[in-house]
C-alpha cells in the first residue's frame, strides 16, 4: 500500500529508513477545525411620535438613568454599577445632560413629588427618565451543527455546543407628562462571525433543557455590548 499519495519511486527512497518513520508518514491527514455560527437576532424598537417631536426641538435633553433592572442570577450576586457608569458615559458623549442617579431617587422619594411629575421635573431639572428595565448576560445559545475546514455543514450526535449571549432593555419616560415614550431591547448574539469549538464550549446533549448555562458573557465583551446598545438607543431616540 502507498500512503499520502507516495508513488513507487518515492517508496523505494524510504525503504532504508526506520519503520517508525514510515508509520508516521502513513498517518492520515486530519483537521480538527469546527466552526459554530449563530444567526443575529433583530433589536426590538418602539419610539412614540411624542418623543420624536420632543427631541426634534430638544436634541440634548436632561436625562437620568434609573437602575431598576430586573434581578437575575447574575446580577443578584454581582455589583454591576460599572455598567451603569458605562451607559451614562456614552450618553454624555452623545451630548445628553446626565443627572445624578442617587440625587434623583431622593427627590423621587419625597412625598411632595412622588405623584406630582410637574414638581418632580422642577426639582430635578430633568426631562427624560431612561430606565434600565432588564439586563441578562446568561442567555443560552446552543446547537449541534458546525462547519468543518472546507465549509461543509456537519452535525454531532454526542455534544451540543453552548455559548452565552446577553440582552439589555430600556424604557423612556417623559417626566412632564408621565408618559411612556419608548421601549428598546438590544441583543448580543455570540459567534455571529463564527467560533472555533474544536476543543471547548460544549455540553452533553443529554443535559436537561432546564439546566443553567455553564458560562456567562465575560466582562469586557459585556462592556462593549452595553456601549454599542447605548449608542443604538440614542440613534433610535433621535430618528
């Protein structure tokens, strides 16, 4: 038998070499590359006409970020104030006037302003509330499909490949009218451009559907996602 395309002449040249070398040369060529891809999820955007008209005349509104994001298994055990700072920083870069969160909460707790949005606007000198209503960085994405080095679609019957994504949701309130003015949901989907899963990121396929993701989006990726989402928010608000 000939190995790896060796012809008779070539084989004769190697007859005097040790047998172990021939065995090494006869090993079949292998590739371990496995690329997993997920399809991006569209953002969910709702902006009212009242907000559009308001921002047409007030492109640099005075805003406050409220941080009443729903608690989940990630945020309950973790201080994520750094993400609130990231959001406020991006709003400042977009020339919004950002009010102090803690001071606003104290004013809001005042009985005189609690149910009187006109007084709240006057005391806080704020136009819009941007409320962070949900932040989750443990959204599970999994598949048993992958692409080999030749771009051929394959499936595995043993393992599911699992990655974590994230979602963030905002709600806009116009203070003077106490009116919902917009709802925005942005998604981070992993591996849109492909991830090599040859040696990592898989779970047993027999795992329960109710099991928890074994990983969450890392801090640096999450910060980048929140920056992008905040800038998307500004763009959508100003459209």
